[in-house]
C-alpha cells in the first residue's frame, strides 16, 4: 500500500507541475489608457481686451452678457499657450462674473520627451467680485498629436490674472507619437460667433 500511495503522490505532483509550471503563463494585459496628474501655473494674458459682444442681460438690468477671446500662458507640467472663447454674465452691482469657456491648450508635456499637441477644454468659470478669486472647471473633450484621444478634467484656481492648475489627463496607452508633420492647431481653435 505504501508503494501504491507513493506512486499516486508522485503522479499527482508531476501533473501539478506540468499544469502550473510547465505551461506558459499568460502575461497580464497592459492597461488601455494611462492617467497622469499634471500641475503647473498660468497667467491670463488676454482677458477680453475687446468683447465680441456686450449686451444687457435679458432678465436683469444690473447684469451684462459678454463674449470674448481668451488666452493664457502655461508653465510647469504643461508648457504652452491657450486660445479660446469665453462667454460670461457680469453682475454690475457685485462685480461677480460667471460663464462658460471653450479653449485649446497647445503645449509640451515636460514629463515626457517629445510629447506635444493640443488639448481641447470646455467648462465653466467664475470670478468673485470682492476677492477677484478665479475658478474654472472643465472637461477634456479631445486633442491632437500626442494628446489625440485625450480625456480627463482640469481645475484652475487663483486670481483673475494668475494661478495654478491641476489637469487629470487620460490618454491611450501607449501614448500616440506625433508625426513630424503633426499640426497641433487642428482644427482652428477659436470658433467664429
């Protein structure tokens, strides 16, 4: 009986070894996307020098609706410039401003060698009339070159002229390599009203 149990144990161990160690192990799949948190600072250098339009707000004579071209300079994890448009309602009594914006950031990503392109943001923004505190929140709705297929969000806080940003950027993995002929400014960033 002992020899029989020994043979049975030996056969079982050989079978386990062949099934677990002898067969090729499946490699874990690479993630389909990569998410990065990118931080830096900005300076709003074109904050509505000449409005596209300014008209009385429909429901309140103490407010004005405006539309403007906007631009900011970014430094830090993303180095570049934004171009876009913003709409807003300005409260003439409190100085509060609330609105929406649509802009493209054309930048290089300093954490990666050769990563550049356009990131399309769309969101809301506000300025507190008393403190001049600036807040903007947006979603990434597209991109070009290295940022093709981008998704994510952006948070921008500071004063009305300068502040800091945190962008959560999700891209396909591996990151798209931009062709030497890639034009980051495609399509035209500032829509005609």
